[in-house]
C-alpha cells in the first residue's frame, strides 16, 4: 500500500542487523530461564503456547535463510511499506508452522542458536540489494531485515505478556525501527496531512485526508509511547481501550484512528 508522493524512510543496514540480533539475544537469554511449566503457558496468540511463540521467534530469523534459498526474482515489485499489510494473509500458515517447529525442536536454545547462525551467515554472504520473494512481493534483503525488527519487538511483548514476572528488555534501536515502520504504514494507509501522530522519541507522521497543517499547533494530534503504538498497530491493544486508559492522547475531530487500526489485520 504505497504512500503516494512520499519519500521512503531510509534505514541503515548495519544498524538494523545489530538491532535485530540484539533483540533476538534478549529473547534467547530470557528463554534459558523458563521452566517447562512456563513454556506450556498459553499466549494471547490463539492456541499458541509460550514454546510455540519462542520457536516462531527463531523462525522469523530463519525466514531470511529460507527466502535466500529461492531463485532470485528478476525485479523488485513491492516496497517496504507493503509488508505490514501482507502479514495477516499468512497468519494461519504461520501458526501451523510454529506448532510444527515446536514439536520438531524440543531443545529451544539449540534451535535459537541455529537460527542466529543461519541469519548472520546469510547476511555476511549476500548484499542488501539481493532480491527476495516475500509474501508482500519482491523486496531487497536490506528492507526485509527491517521487518524483522517488528517481529522481534512484537513477539518480545507477547512473551512478556504471557509469562508473569518476565521482563525481557527492548533494544532501543529495534524498538525505534519497528515504531517507524508501523508509523509510516499508517501514513500509507491514510495519506493526508490533517492529523499528526507523535510517537516520541522515534516518529512523527502526518496522515488522514483533510486540511493540511503547515505551521503552529496541528488541529488534530495523536500522541502515545512506542510500545503502545506497536500494540495498537498489531492488534494487541484496541484503540478505545488505549484512549480510555489514557495510554493515548487524541485531540481534534480527525484524531480518532480506531477505523484505521490495527494495521496488521
């Protein structure tokens, strides 16, 4: 879903790679402390257990290896901002794969170590311009790695929500990239300049059709923190609940984003 006329945000491939691996490392360290009882706990992802969720985090990295194993497409036909809108289409297949992999990999730390090794080996041997046939269309490797920050941050939050007392930290750069990608996706879904969405300290975007704001205080402003934004954009938190609980401030007649969220439907 392109944002017409808007220049795409640039991401530094080296920093993105570091961010993905840092957040993956945070998850891996936390998983080592989990008991069998904790791994069997339910999550907010339908029938997934914590074990299924952890295995899926590993699969989010090995997806790079899998896609690089496919023949390289002739040309790019998608943009990074297309990715969030393509995720839901593969939800059932993703869930089935997570459950299958969980049964095949009883040793979680070994599974995660192998996922990390394959990810780093692939990035070491392929340029960021290498094209991949993703569910969102053909994207460069460097762009696809940006989507892995969303996977890492979102599923870290799922893990923290599932296991009482667990507090897996968020890598600042991973959270920043995930926040920015999802904020830009909102601007792509609802192009315009009447509403300013602020997610300090990482992102500010303008969206929604209407009178464009040019100077002074915008008439329609939405502001929230990065984790709340990620939860809203991915359907982990409903817009009305976020407003009612004062996790979001929204002022102006065009500041209701409820009909536009979640982005990953």
